[in-house]
């Protein structure tokens, strides 16, 4: 059974954490209020 992980904010650090987590073990959801994510401003 996968564990759920929620990441608040879609900046570069959030993307790095999401990419680092094992997809077999974790179901990752990223919440971002802006239309674009992955930017640092």
C-alpha cells in the first residue's frame, strides 16, 4: 500500500522532493496556487 505525501508549494525544492521519492512507495500530490510551478519567484 502506498503512503500519501502532500507537498505545499510548487517551487524547485518541491519538484526535487517529488522526483526523489520512490513512486512505488509514495503517492505524491503537489499543491500550488499559481498557474505555473517549478519557478523560484
